[in-house]
C-alpha cells in the first residue's frame, strides 16, 4: 500500500508543479527565462508519461509528505 500511496502522491505533486509553472508562465509580471520555460514545457505531460528520472523528482516530494503523515500519526498516538 505504501508504494501505491507514494505513486499517487508523486502524481499529485507533478500535477501541482505543472499548475504552478503554467501559472507562472502566463503571468506577465513574472519574467521567466525562455530556456527555463522551454525546459518546463517539456515536462508538461501526464505523470505516467514521464521518465523514471523525472518521476523520481516527484517521488522525493511524495516521500516528504509520507514522512510528515507518519510523524503526525505518531504524535496523535
């Protein structure tokens, strides 16, 4: 179950990142360097289509969320 939850959280992290970066690109008051914008656009795809290397970046954040949830559960007894 933990691996399935990890993947679901990683997918959610990717969706959040895409939403945030697309918002930044659209906002005229954010001057995003063109090379960074192009790099981001290459990763604007469903989580399932990412390379394992790219998925690992999202999994890193999923692991942080899992750690927080575990610590919270332990604090609650």
